[in-house]
C-alpha cells in the first residue's frame, strides 16, 4: 500500500462518490498531521513536513485529474454543440426543401385539376379549350402536341387531325374534334 494513502474505513462510504473520496483524503491528511503533533519527538518537524508534502502531492494529483476531466468535458461539450448545430442546419435545409416540394406539388396539383377540366370540356362539349385554365408547368404543346405535329398529321390526311380547326384569334385555344 502507498504510504501517502490512508484508508479511513470508518465511514463505510469511501469511494461512493468523488466528492466523498476527496473529503476522506482531506480528513486522513488532517488526522495524520494531528497524529504527528500528538506524538511529537525529535523528528516531529521532519515528519510534519513529510505529511504536508504528501498532502500537497495528493492535491497536485487531484488538480491534475480535475483539469484533465474539465478538458475532456469541454471537448465533449464542444463536440455535442457542433453536432447540434450541424443537425439544426440540416433541419433548416430539410424544411426549406420540404417547402419547395410542397409548392411544386401544389403547382402540379393545380395543373392536374386544369387537365381534368380540359378533359371534362372535351367530354361534355365535344371540343377542348384551355381558356380560363391556368397551368403552372404544363404547356399547350404538352397537352395538344406541337403545332408541327398537328400540321404533319393534317398533311398525312389523319381523319381526327383533319377535323381540328383553329378558331378566331379570340378563341384560339378552342379546338374541335
């Protein structure tokens, strides 16, 4: 056993907590100093210096351990804070991306409703028109095909395409089958 360590054995809770252990070490050193004072003798001063030197060495070791522990805790805290900040940044990015996707979905949903309206008009009135229908991402050529395609079908004599006639400028978006 190390000559600088004294086991008290009286409290029964030594080592149960760091604070308790430090208190026990302090108490043991005080008791050793008091013991040297009581015993006295020719070597009293030398023994007292050795006990106090032992106490100082223990305090230096404790301080070193405490500094090391504080540094580890600071490192851990810094790491956690950086991780938390990174998670917060990712969350902000994901929320922004989700908002962009919501807006895009709303535009596509609006386009789908517009296309359904075009189909309803075709079914009910035997012609389709896009007047009054706003499309966000769908274009007229997406719906009706390109004008070149329509011309080529007319030139080829396609029966359905032959029935497509473009109305006046005011009604240019109405087509009859």
